[in-house]
C-alpha cells in the first residue's frame, strides 16, 4: 500500500494546487485518515473525525426521510467552502477551497474518481 498512499498524496497535492485548496484528505467513513495534503499545524485526526461525523449525520437524516444518501456535503463560510464527497462505499474526500463550491465541483469529482481507482488497486 505504500505506493498507493504515495499516489493518493500526489492526487491531493495536484488538486490543492489546481483549485487553491488549503487542505484535502481522504478519510474512511469511520473517521480514519488515509491520505492528506494539509498544513502541518492542522491535526488530520480532528479533520477526519469531524468530517466523518458531518457526513454520517447527513446520511442518517436522508435515510430517515427514505432518500438516497447525499452525494456531497457543502459547508460555506465567508472565507471558503468545506466539501465532502464520497469515494466509494468505504471512504470520502474532504477539501477546503476558497470561493464557492460550484467552481471546483468537476475537479472534486475527477479527484474522487482517481482516488477510487487507486483504492481499488486498478492503477
């Protein structure tokens, strides 16, 4: 898996550079960080746990309404947007970008597909 983790980190670094994301991470649905590209002063454990909680809570809300789970969760502030999007049934991608989430949606989806390919061992 070391090669896969290196490839995942490369995908995240490329995403951050292209979309000026201040952080991105791949996290298991249970909140365990898999790979990340973020400032060293940030605690990846906190980001992973809290992002998984937000995603999980949203899925419970949708399930309670007999709806399909959300494809992505968007949290907006004046200084940026935190977005989570699924990467298969066991993990998700979380990123913080400046501006509005619409500007990076296609890039986020492409990164998620690349990550899913690596996680499935198809690279």
